[in-house]
C-alpha cells in the first residue's frame, strides 16, 4: 500500500493552493483562522466563488457538472481549503442531498435541483432528527399522507443545523406504519417557503443559534418531490449518512486547528511547559493516525480495491479529536478563555488591541459547541456498536 502522493498529485495540490489563496477573501480567512463568527453572507460568498469555478460540487462526477476528481484529488482539495482558512462547505446541499438526488432522484429532480446546489445559490437544510428520534432515527414520527398528487406533512424536526437560512429541506417522513419502522419511511424534498413551515432558532451555550426546530403544519408538498420510491427512504438515508459521517471526521480541519492550538499555547506562554507539550504531542499523533486511516481508504479506492466501510470509525475518531483540541485550547488560555460576548467585543474588552487576548475570545464558545460532535450524525456509542458488528460479525 503506497500512501505517498505522486508528482502529478503534488502538482494538483499546488494548483489548488494557488487558486484558493488567490480567490479566498482575506476577511473570511481571518475569521476562520481565529474561530470568529461566520455570517450567512460569509459562507454564501465562498460557496458562490467555488460555484462559479465549478468546484462547490467538488465530489461530483462530470456527468452532473462536477470536476470529476478522484478520491485523492478530492482529499487534496479539502486539505488545501482548510489550511488556507476557507470555511467548511455547508454540506447539506453539495455533499449530502446532491449525491442522493444523483443516485436515486428522477431526471426532472436532477435538472431542477442540482444547478442551484452547484452554484451555491440555494441553501439546503437537513430534516432528520426529531424530539425522541436521534440516534434511533427509525422511530421518527413526522407524517406524510398522500392526497392525490400531493403529500400533507405534519410533525416536527429538531437540531436542524442552520435551518434559519434554508431555502429547501430534505426530510425523512413516515408514510406507513406497517411492518418494521424502517420500511415506512420516505425521502421528501420540501420548499421551506411553503405555507405551514415554521422555523424557531435554538440558542446554544455558545450564544449562537446554530440549530433550529422546524414545524410542519399541514404543509402541502407535490408528490413529484418524493425521491425514489415511497417507503424506501431508509435506504437513501443510510446512503446519505455515510457521506455525513465521513464529513464529520474532517481531518483537514483538525490539522489546521492543531496549528492554531500551538499558536495559542505560544502566545499564552505555556508551549514550553513539558507536560502541556506532551498533551499536544499526543493529539498530534491522533491527528496523524486519523490522516493515515483516510489515506488508506483513498489508496484502496485508487487501486480499485473494495475498502472496509469505516465511515462510523472515522466519525468516532474525528469527533473525539475535535473535542480534544477545543479542550486543550481552553487549558492553554486559562482565565482568558471567556465566552465570546458581543457587548464586550463592541466595548473593546475583548477587542483587537495591544495586550488583549482576542485570540482567546472564542475559545469557550468553541468548547461548548464541540460537545455535540460525539452525538450528532449518530452518537459515538451507537457507532461503536456498528463498527464492532462489521469487524467482529
């Protein structure tokens, strides 16, 4: 197994690096490198820049307007974007629902939805989790009843990430109560401007409204928005979740944040502390091990070998690493790791002035936010059970 990049792949990396650094707005890069708040406009601006280049759907095949890159090229693109300080691509459209539409959607659905996703013009949200239905997703209750050429949707979704910005939402809905819970689920595409859709942001510990509750009150959805076959949505959901869990691992962001941890430790004078350096070294070993795992998968794909389905394993290790670097940043900053408070920033207390600890301002918020990573996308406890079944049978 050869994990080294070829000269052609290294040239591809150089080309990507040159383009990203020439086109990524400095204001956005500064925010990402310092974990400052990204607005909807910030994220949409980068999405549209990539869309204009044809790279927002960087994982898409050429048939659907993508660059047709192989697995290694996609990895290199992700790495160079992360290291340059580009925002993470909001995955719900280009990374999650688009592959489902490509694989299971009708030609009409592909023609209607893929261009808006590829250009960055249309913001998609994910409607999976419900109160009481998270890791046990098959127990979902949001109901869709067929009425002629429409479905009538009633129910609730929760923890809908950035749903307050959504134009469309893809939802798992219950269309049948017969048989096993998984057999009565369907996959619907819903216009969030439809009458009866309401969104309520949920304010989190870090002060952000990153997640939302979404209600459907007799929402009328055309039957043509059903992806694939009725009651086959569980199959499509599993296909999508593999993309989500691999995306959560995000080894490239971990490499960037590891360097940020070192910067903070040096600025706060704890980098020379042997015991603290040991903790950084252990984290770095874990990041390298995660990267090696990713490269093993890429090597297997490049050689045409069937690799083990390890999306769950990547999710477990990636999410734990995210929590660990957030914890170490807090430890490095000590009492300066206060929450990011808008009023304090405006008053100058957390401002960017000589002697200030502005680099520490977002650390508590990041720490609080990262507590979710071992839960969303399928809790790590459940993922460990899945991995053990795959490995041990």
